[in-house]
C-alpha cells in the first residue's frame, strides 16, 4: 500500500479517487497521514516524499518531465474536468480576452494536454 495525500476539493467525497481505464470508471477510497484542502500544499508534500497524490496531468506535466514526480498507475486516467473562462458581458470582446480565449481553447484541446488526465 501507498501513503496517499488526501486532497479535499469542492463537493467530492473525502478520500475518494475516481479513475478511468478503457471506458470504465473505478472509485477508490484512499487514506493517508496527511490531508489538505489546498492543491499546492498537497503537491509540495508529494515533492517532499510524504506520499502519492492525485493531480491533473496539465498541473504536474513539468514535474513529471523533469523526474521530480513519477507517475503511478500509468494505464489509468482521471475523469475529464471542466474549465471555464468568465468575462464581463460585452457586445464586443477586447482583443486580449479574445486572444486568451483562443489560446486556452487551443491549449486544452491538444491531445497531449488533456485537461482531465
């Protein structure tokens, strides 16, 4: 067994990880000696060697690439996550907001950067 770093997020049941493989979803109850409601704190604990955690691929990709973190259960993925871009209502978006929106759509739409992986 592994020591899990438990992250409490939004309305999720405490200590439940949802994983997908080949179209099937598994919900796994995890526990560990450390828990937080702050993702950055959980990530720092993992980097310090206190256990494993569940984070989105796009959040930890540089740390995986540099070898600071190692992927566990490589055949499994996280369910997709929703990302929203909110802006003030205007009939015409500013060039900066339009550029940011287009960039984010392109970035999160790339297959090597799945938002929920």
